[in-house]
């Protein structure tokens, strides 16, 4: 039976690029894989045919010969491709072909970057990033402050200077994985890659590990750092300190340190972005007659606020530019004063007498009460009707 054209087998055009051929092969391989076509007795043969075609066309020299001579290029000793009776239907050859796509699809999860075999990993690895939660007061968030923090972390070993080897000796290639950092195992049609158990994926081992760090090139230590907290930080603000994270493995670069800010609740002020709110109690006479109240400001100062006559609970007054500074900006928010009219308690006999007299004289001085009870009377009359 005559062989089908390899481009036809893959469903690709003759002018297809290497990436287009790989994409076509990947699609066909998934479509025809025997595990997904248990009810199709021809699937395995078609699957092998696809792999045979791709094994030739992915190789530039074999592809050039095939484009010129077709299948005859690999018959009668004309080239290095598959000959009759020897083709890529053999399981070992198929697995070799399929491993290219397997690595391309799953290489990142196996530790390699870029697929296709990759080569040995670098022995040095970047250190991990660290997180530190820092609580500051509202006053500190307003003015900005320099804080000293202690961070438990890994630092470069002083004895081996991060190499991990006794006396600064260089690591040697891992004999188990030959420096690849991963080992392969054949499982049916698949080639499965796993992290090398000898070098833990590093590709190199240290024959004489440093006694101080155990061959890791770093040791645990608490570091003291000075952190500048800028004005206007809020809960959730993140500050990045580059290179202040965990030391790299075997001389690798350090990670970063991230400071996460939490601003404590304040006893007087409530914050909403750059604005501050302050609830100020005023006496009933002051609210009725009008007057002044003295209120604090976040910078530690004082401000005098005029209370208009007849002020009610909930009345708000705004102090411009007395709020919080915006982070990394020259803008400043406002401070909003909210009045709370306070009813006197623990009255003396004389105070009660005066209040009763005042109540008798103030029938026309409570418009809100008059309006409310007028509505209530209308409601009750309506219910009776």
C-alpha cells in the first residue's frame, strides 16, 4: 500500500513553517491518540503514521530531502530517514517523536523553560520574596515615619560565600541526570519527566558541602532594616524593598521584601481615603443659641468651629486642607466635623424647673416636631376613616 504524503497526513501545506508543522502535529496527535479512541481500531496505526510524518518533517535535512524526492528519499539508502520495515511505528521511536511535543506542552511544569530538552539548570536560584505586616498609627500615616523592623530570613553564608561548598569548591555535574535536573521514564507511549532525586532538580551536586550551611549557601538569621513609611499610606499599601528578601540558593540573587501596611483605628478620627471625620458633641444650649467649639486636628493642632444657632444633630461643617495627605501627591483632604447635640442628664431641681418653663414657652420653636406630629395626626385620622 502506497504511503500517504506526509504533509497530507499532518494536514499541513508544503510551505508550512516549523511552528506550523508542530502545531499541526500536536493537533493530530491529540485527535488520534489511542487512549482517546478506544472504539477505533485504526487509531493506533493512524497515530503512528502522524508521528512518522512529523519525525521526518521536523528535521530540516530530512524535510529538504523529502520535499525534493518524496518517500524515495528514504528508500534504497538515499537518506537517513525510515526505511521499509524499520519506520517510526516502533514504540521507542514514536516515544522519541512525541516527547518533543510533550516537553513543549508540559516543560514549564517539569522545571524547564522553553521546552525542547533545554539543557542543565543553573545551580543558582533566586531567593523567595518575603512579606512583613507593619502596623502604624494614623498620626504616623499622616506625617510619614522611619521604622526599624526585624525580619527573620535567609542570608548568604559567610563561610562559603553562598557557594554551598567547603572551601569554595565548585559543584560538579549530577551523575544521575547528567546535569539536566530531571530524569525520564518510559510509560507506554509517553515519556514522563520527573525532578532528579539526587540533585533535587539543580543539575549539580556538592561533594563537600559547607558545614555551616549544609550546602545550601545560606543560613537563617534575623535582619534589622530601616523602612521609610511615606505620608498618606493606607491599610493595604504595599512597599517593595528590592533585594531585601531571602538569599538565593547557592549564590543566586536575593528576593524582594514586601511591607504591607495596616493603619490602626483612631480614637477620635475616622478616615475615608484622604478625608477625616470627627463627631463633636455640643450642648443643647450651644446648639440652640449658637456658639463655638474647639476641635483637634490630625497634625496635633486645634481649630475653632462656629456652631450656627438652631444646629441639629448630624449638621456637618468642613475644614479645608485639614485631612490626610494623598500618597505620593501634593494634595490634602478635608476634615469634616459632624455635630451631635447632647441631651443633659442628672438634672437638678432648678434645671428641671427651668426646662419645663422653657418647654411651655417653646411651642412654636420646634418646626420639625410640629411637622411630624401633624403627619401622625393625619395618619391616625385616615385609619379611622
